[in-house]
């Protein structure tokens, strides 16, 4: 009996030693990958959020290096996880507040501190008699559905005097899914009476895109948790996913970007943003610089001021060597942020009726833009 007990004890000790060794090995691997990711400028900076799908980590400095388009920049995320200064939710007397809703473009993807739209407006609209504070609620991967939810959950608490909604073509993709860019998200569907019905809230991985991603990911327990918390798992799973998808046929066919259902849902979401703001007498301005949106004109609400700068971007790039867009044709380069900021500030300064007019037409001549230091 004693011999049996001693064998069981020895086995338990060996198993415990193996477990400790495995834990230490995995911990060292995770630490090494985190150091490597930080050095290479590819470390993630998102965290799971049950309302929005994800938010940025607060009080974080994120270095972001990219090969094509090439850049090496840093993002300073404040106590809220927003890009920009940490402003108190209660607005100081004599201060004007602007809330910016957008995705990676509005966030300032690939653009250093001080050079993105929110930062330029934050400093450029200050006057001797008053300060303007810009709250940048934009985040990479956000669709119009998440922007509506973030306006409700965070934006209104900052007591904005103006809300700017920045559009990009893939907004019409993102709103169609409960799982996009390998992350779960909330989404809305249109009810029979045209109402917005929120789905996948609290946010979980669901839907055919989520199942397809899971089927092509490393088959480990707790992989969704690992996806949010482990750099090593994400690094390995990215390669595993690419190989797996290359050998598997089929998959989930994406919807057409501008199919009628997507355009209808988009317009209903924008209308809901406007109604939410109208109830509080807060004006809305929509801004974009995408030729694809300009050509299709999917925004069907004539009561919303629209600043369409796609022609301005094209005219700039025809006459200047410095690009307004990055080479991906999607994100604004530093010069593009300056062009948009100049156009917004000029509209706010010279067009007293901007916030009640039907549409803001761009000027024929492109703005010179300020130097992007």
C-alpha cells in the first residue's frame, strides 16, 4: 500500500513539475513575443468590450510600424482609451466640444500625434476667447453601427456642441456582419416597420463568419480568450489561419458592399444618429474623401450637411507630389488629414449656415493645406 502511495505521489510530483515547466515555457514565449511585437511596432492595443466589440487599451502608447504603406508612428491613448488629451466629461464653461465618430481613418491610422484630424481641429479651432476640445471616438474597424452605440454610451456624456461622422466605403461592409476582421461585434437589422433591432449584444462570436474563422483557427480551448489576451497565440494563429484557408475551399461568401439592404441599413443608422442629436439640439456634419462614396452617393438623407472632399483629394494629388492618401487608397496620409481639417475649419468659420444647410459643396480649387511637420 505504501509502495502504491509513493508511486502515486511520484506521478503527481512529475505531473506538477511538467505543468510548472509548461507554464513557465509558455510564459517566457508570451513575454518574448510581446517584446518582439513592441520592438517591431506590431503589438495589438485592443480589448474586448461587450457593448462595442472592442475598445482601445487606456493609458497606452502604441508604436505602429508598417511596410506598405511605409510608416513608423506612435499612438498616445488617454485614460478613456481615446486618441487625444484626457478631457473631463463635464464641459468647462466657455469651451466648445466636438465629438468625432469614425474608424481607422478618423483614428489617424499611420499618422503621428498632432497630425491627425482630431488633433488638428483641437488646436486649430482655438480662439483668444474660447477653447475647442475634440473627443476622438474613432477606432480601427468600427462600422456605423458601433459609432452609433459609442455615441450613446460615451459621446453624449462629453456634452458635444457638434458631432462629425467620418465615412469610409467599408462602413457598408462592416454593418452587415456580427463578426468582421476576425472580431465579434454588435450589429443592427431593420425591423418590418423600419426600426433598428440590435443583435449580438452582449457581444459574442456568432454567425457564419465566426464559425468559418473558428474552423480555420488553432483548435485550442479558450481560444477566444486567447485571441484577446495572448500575443503568442495571435501570432501563431495568424499563420495557421492563412495556411488553413489556402487549403480549404468554399468559406463564407461576403455580401456586396453597396447592396440595397446595406445602403438602407446605413441610412437608417445615420438617421438614428441624427435623431439622437436633434433631441439634444446638437448638429451633425458628415465628412468623407472617398471617390467610391462620392460616385454612388449612398447617403440619402438631404437634411444632413455633407462635406465631400473626394474631388479635393484628387485635385491635390494631380498637382502635388505629397500624397493625400496612403498607397492603400483607403487611409488618409498626413496631408489628407490637414486637407480635411482645413476644410472643416473653413466651413465652420465662414459658413454660418453650415449646420442647417442641406449640403456643403467643396470649392473647385483644392486647399493648399498647412505643412505637415
